[in-house]
C-alpha cells in the first residue's frame, strides 16, 4: 500500500480527498510539512479558492518546491481543481499569480454565452482525447463533477480529456508523472475513484516510506 501525501497548504477539501484515496487503496497522510511530502510515493495537490493567494501559500511554505521535487524524482503528482490550475505557469485570475510551472500554459477565465453561466458548475461528460495512465478504465462520455470559473489554456500534447461548455474546456492533463483534473474525482462517483486508483497504482512503482520521525 503506497503512502500518498495530500498537501495541506490551507485551501482544500482535504477529508473527502483522503476518504477517496483510502477507498482506492492508498495509505494517506494530510501534511503541511515539505519533508513528509518528500517521503511519500505519490502526491495529491487539492485546492478550492482563488489562484493568487493559494499560490502564495503554496510557494511561501516550501510545499511548492516539495511538489516540484517529487515530480522531478518520478513520483506521481495529481492536481485537483485549483490544485490542477496551480500546476501551470500562471493565471489571469484576480491579480494573477505564478504557479508551479510543471505544466506549460496559463489559466484563463471561462467565456460562456447565455444561457450558460460562469462558474461552470455541475456534471459534464468527458471527451477523451488520448490514452493516459490517469484515465485507464475510464470510458469516453463519463460524467464528472465540476465547479470552476477559470480553466487551463494547456499544451495540446498534454490534454487527455476535454468537456464542452460553450466551447472546449480542458478537463484532464498528463505530462509524464504530472497529472491533473479540473473536476473533483472525489465527487465524481466510480469514475473518480478509478482515477484515484490509477494514481495509487502508479505510486506503487516509486514507493518510498517516510521516516517515522517526520510523521
């Protein structure tokens, strides 16, 4: 059972992610400590809220560097919702902000004509664009749960799935061990649990136990 770090930088629905990962077969640890993140086999970066203050908290705490380092050492990293957006270079939300730069691209506000509304909220169907580790066993057309006003303008080679909301919105990206979902897998039923299970399976190949003194 791989240990997966859930990064606690002050913005996120951590307990629901923890429960979903546990159901998917992970030993989880919610942690604000970069050293604990460094000792885990996989990393989940959740997040709810605005990009700039979240980025400041993440980078100012040293957790951002820990996430970058984990990816650099081949540990699977999954960003969820705002956590997905923070994997990119920057965002135009509010005063903007600098992200982790693990995925090239910029986060931009959704433009949707009436009767569609922003934020994009509710269930929407995935259109799978290419095979990926994160979506193994997930079918094209699977419905997942979204709540967001901004979306990634990502490198096309990284895009795994999109949804239609008055135009294409990037829903899943994967670049090597760095992955992310704009939707909430923990709120998306069996398909979301399958995504977490795929992360857990990927983490098993790079397992490294955290030192007991750090926990």
